[in-house]
C-alpha cells in the first residue's frame, strides 16, 4: 500500500454504515476521511429545521420531499415513477418503487426506524428451504454485533418480546431503551386478534401483535443516554437543544422526524472523535483508481462542488491505505461498474432486491385514535418464518398509527372524498370526518424477495447525470415466489380485519399512486419499502459473490463494500440494523488488520 | 458556619418550598415570551428561550428532589404558589419586577436581572429590607421574617446550601441525618428528559451540594464564568447573546462574544398584553373561555407535577402531553386581539 497515502481509511458515503465504521476507526486512532456526495445541511438545527420547512410547505409529500438533492448528486424520487425521467433508468418489466437520500446522514434521514434482526433461518434459506442462497456467516456469528449495533444507533425494545422464530440473545442482554409504548390502536387490535390462528398451507400460525424494535428514543435502561436533536454550529461546537430525547409521536418518522428523536447517521458522527475524522461534503465519488498489477485501490477520484445548485465542479483524488464504499447498494455497484475492472465474475449489480409491499386498510368499528403516535409502533412477525418458505415468500406487517395516510393520502384524501363525492359540508362534514378519520386502520404487508441475477443495476454511457456520472439503469421483475407471498399476505390481512371487526376497504379504491403488476390475471398495486439489497452480495467464494464475509472485495484486497448490497438474501427484516451490525464487524476486522501492520 | 439563617429542619423545608416556588415563578414569563414569537421567526431567540425554560424545569425538579431528600413534601398546588404577576425579585439593594408579556428589549432586561450573577459584596449583609409598600408576590424572602429578603437569588441558594451542611453536621453529632426522605420519591433521568441535564438521587450532603451548584451554575450563577463545568452556557450569558447579537464560545470575555452572529426581529412577535388578568376580558367571550381553559390546564399540570414529586415519578410521562396542550391553548390567546385595541390576549396564570 502507498506510503504517501493521506489517510488510513477513505470512506465513500456519510450514511449509517459509513458513520459507524468511521466512528470505530477514529476511536482506534486511525485517520479517516469521509466523502459525502450531498451537502452538509443536516447537522445544525437551523438547517435541519429548514428541511422540515421544505417538507411542511410542499404540496406533495414523498419520502424525499424534505431532502431535495444537489444538481451533482441526484437521487431517485417517488414522483419520478410514472414519468420517463428522473434519476433511475427503469427498464422494467416492473418498476422498482424505492428511493434513497443523498445528503449528509443518508437515508437514515427519512427512514422509519424499524430495527429488526434477521432470523437465524434467514441466513440459511437454501439449506433450510431450498430457495435463495446461504450467507457465509450465520446468526450466531453476527449476534454480538447486533448487540453493539442496537446500542450504537439506539434501539428501543424489550428483549422478552423479541424472542421468536429462533431469535436468541446474549445472556442478560436487553435493548438500550424500553420499547416505544404501543399505541392505543395497537392494543385494541392486539386484544381482538391475539387469540387468532391462521392456516397457511399445511401450517397453522398463531397471530400476535408485537412491538417492533425501533431506533427512536424511549426510556433509557441503565446509563444509556438517548441522543436527541443535534445542533453543531459553524464553529464545530455542539450546542444543547433539549429536543428529541424521547419520541413525541409526531407521526412523521418518514420522511423527517421533526424533533430528531429517530436515529440518523449524523448522531454517530457527532459522537465520533473529531481529531481523527475529516468529513468532506459535496464530494461526489466518480471513479475508483486501481493499481494495474495488484488490483489494489490506489485512490478515489471525486467531483467537488461549491454550490449545490450548480453543475460545475473540481476533480480531486483521495488516497488511503484502505478504501470503503458505503454509498448505498445502488451507488456502490454503480461506482464499481464505472471504474473499469469488475469484481466477482461480472456479478456486481446483480441480485437487486426490495420488499415489495401491499397496503391493507379498513375502518375499525369504533374510534381507535388514528393519527397519533409514531407512524407505526407494532407489527405482526409470525409469518416471517415457516415451512411455507419453500413455496412462497415470507412476509411481515407493520400496523400503522397514521390512518390511511400511506395508502390513500388521508387525511386530505378523506376530506376531498367527503366534499366532492359525498357533497358534505358544515357540521355534517365535521362529524363525518371526525368519525371516519379516527377509525382508520392501515397495515403494510412487506413481502420477501429472493436474489435473481437478472434483477440488476447496470450503467450505460447513454445515460449520465449533470456531472457526467452514470445514472443507474434498473432491470427489475417480481417473481411468482413473491407474488404468491403477496397473495398469502393479503388473505392473512383480510382474516385479521375480519376477526377485529374492521371493515376492509383495501380494494375499493383504485390506487394509481403505486406501481402496478399483473399476477394471476389481477392487478397488484405494490410499493417499494426503500429496502435496496443484494448488489454486491457476500458469499463463501469468489465464484458466487462479490465480497467475503467481512465485506472485502474478492478482487481488490484493500477495498470493502458496506451496506445492504452485501446481503446474500434479505429475509423480511428492514435492512438497516443488519447492515449496521455488518459495518461494525467489518470495522473491527479492518482495525485488527491495520494495527497488525497489514 | 457562622450564624446560619436556617436553624431547623422545619425552616429548611419551608425555604426549599420557596425555592420550588422561585424556580417555577420564572417559567410563566419565559414560556409566554417564547410563545409570543411569531411562527418561524427568530429561530435563535426561540432556541435560547426554549433551552432556558427547559433548564428551569430541571431546576424545579431538583428543588423538589432536595425537599424530598430531607423528608419534605413538595406541593405546587398550594394557594399562592403561582405568583400574581408582576412578581418581585431581588436585585442587590433594589427590587425589580418580572411580568408575563411578549419578548421585547424590556422583557429581556428583566430576564437578564433574574439570571444576573450577583452575590453580596464582602462586608455587606446578605439580607436586605424589602419594600413593603406593595402586595405583589415577593420571592427570596428570609425564613420567618418576610420583611427581609436575600441580596440575590444566589445568596438565597447559598443560605440553603450552608444550612444543609450545618443541620446535617448537627444531626450527625447525635448519630442522625437530615436525609430521611424515601429515595423512591427522587425523580431521576428515567422519567425526566430533554431537560437540561441528568438528574441524580439526592441522599447526602455531597449529592445535595452538587444539585445546588448545578442550579447556580446553569442559572442564577454566582460567578462570572460564561461556561459551567460541563461546558453549558449560564442563563445570563444565553440571554446576553440576544442583546449582543452574537453567540459566546469558549475563551470569550463577557463583554465580547466571538461566536456566530445572530439577529432578533423584535417586531416578529405577537403584540400581547402584559400581565393580563381575567377581569380585563369580557365574561363569556371566547377569549375569556380560552383564558380560563388555559388556567385550568395549567392547574392540572401543576397537580400532575405534585403527584410526580410525591412518589409517582412515572406521572411525568402523562404531564408531557399537557405541555403540548399549553402551546395550542396559548396560541388561541396570543393570536387574537383584545377588544378595544390593547394588543392581543395572553395567558393570565391566575391559578
């Protein structure tokens, strides 16, 4: 490795994976540079609140509304799905419905905060169920890093409630904060359906409404100190805010927590040792430079801009002993593909996954207090594992606290319907709205997807962004395995609604806001969960993967690819916690090697 | 410890009850000034006021912990607990009043006086004869003789701290302690949050002294230090930033802050009436009802706090949503003009 390298470690991407790794390196005294494509407008309170204002004043409110991208660091946007423009070049046949954020802090700025562990059987899908592929590591190997990740990002849950489907925990372990209190509607639904048993093929599954682990601040255990809103001034000093040390239930986790009670990666940077850490924003990595003989990375070329509204930039090169791409599953693959020699037998970019999801929504028989609390606080996890996975996808439900907002655009859509369709006004209108809105129930049915080599990110010289960097070209098809999982999920949701006396309204509204697929002669309206994964999967040898179990590139010995791109399969858990655990594990591995003189 | 003012545990308890009243008394003026800022305007002033209000709530809770530690029973519902504004506070040789009104250069002056670091000069008595020609609520009075008050808030707390040491030494000589309170009545960080720092159980003179020092350092500081031991800026200097249009940073002198600039637009504030009383509102009007509703919500809030400070700390969780209610109820008042063109309505805090 180059003696003249400016840094010990160069990291591309200031999201959760990059932040956690950077924090570990800085703590061990290694000199770290983090390059972030987007602007640094999320770490001082006034700028963060300006993003909040952008969200409040926008007429259409999507996952990226508060986070408009810089000209040189474009990002996908839900509003682009039905226009043949936007950042992604979608070649179909199905639309990939998810988005991500290219701003300091990454997609943790807009995420919901669900922090489930993967199940032991998720790591051995091929061995146990004959589908997908196996990971090179198992749950037991990753468990200690799950513990650390839950403390690093701050997860609220009660361990007693999380022992299911073979999930085990270190003796005496508990989450750093108590569970977020279940909402009233969670409790009402739980009381109605917790005795229910549902038949799924040959299996009988008992349903239980359960709090899910959430990276939102709650009552701390022991000495743990929740981190609330950040306010880092232009002088680099952190000022106290006394905001967000507990979740306030603002029902706006996605796309922006108004009080920063929800984790975002900037909190990790704020706690990192600044003496060893250099953060460089508005720096778009554009090419990895390789040593022609050894295949080792010798530098990362990036385009630095002064004005986010401008398309002019200067090219600079960052050098280190070790290089980490933590830029996002799509961006990692794109950058590698744009840099020439490929890794892993042409496998880079292949195996793209998501959790394509359906909504089920209905009207409860009485007021369940909709539109209060975090967007959701409980889920149904009982269908994440089982013998049925040999035949169709597993799935899990989020139970919303936000009425039909996500599914139909309520409360606005409910008002429009009452006024324009039902011609209501005055007291009658108010009575009707108060009655309907408070009874709205919504579940998200997130369905597993298996890695398919034809679902992929590629690049094409014909499609470039304003800095001349390639735009991701997406090929995406939802397989029957997943469609059948969707059908099963829909049946279970209908059964749960029936049991609880909830009037199912799921099919009575044509949903034109979501991508459509045809399966079994019927239209399926699905949406993306933002769970990109699998574009540089890990495996046991170079013939079946891009990286090894430490996320190290098989072909470039000093290059590591972090994030959910490394997932061999993704099960049904939201990917952030697992990619956080993997990032910490990789950082430990690199620190040991570097301190070893390697 | 020469001639302490507070010579018995009963007197110490009554002085700590006054400390709770004092810490609370700053909240209505600060909270009202905070909410008087028009939405979206004056983000620096908003944040400065908000942090100070929150730290006053911490001080309130610490005072309650102190009283609990020595076997007292905090009660925020007793008649006269909430002062009739304007309330009178000591400022060295003279008194000054603090009222409930909009954020303005004048209210800022009063706030600076509340928080000004001041101890009696050497050789001077820490007691001052207070003016007795008015009927407003006088805070920081001496035990038993209400015609005397302390030179400053700092002296008021110094007397309490001296008394804790003195009385516990006396008790120890008899093999006893004044820290007889049930530790379960202490409110700790489990239930108290986003509130200006950590809380710890007060169980002995050392933990009590640490608590009083925090109140003095963050708030009515006794030294010239801008930053406290934990790097927090004292309230006086937080407010002074609004006067000097610039933030302090480490190493600054009091006269000359050198941090980032800030500005306050004094016109972007609702023109609310100062020290408004219910009697000034037409009975039966919507404004009257809104003012009554606010006072009622505030009374319930103080009742919840009293429960929380009397062995049910988990009640604080229920108290928080009440504070969101305040914001909505205050807005109903401050956004609406009074009849007769005397500015907008305001909460009256007649509890």
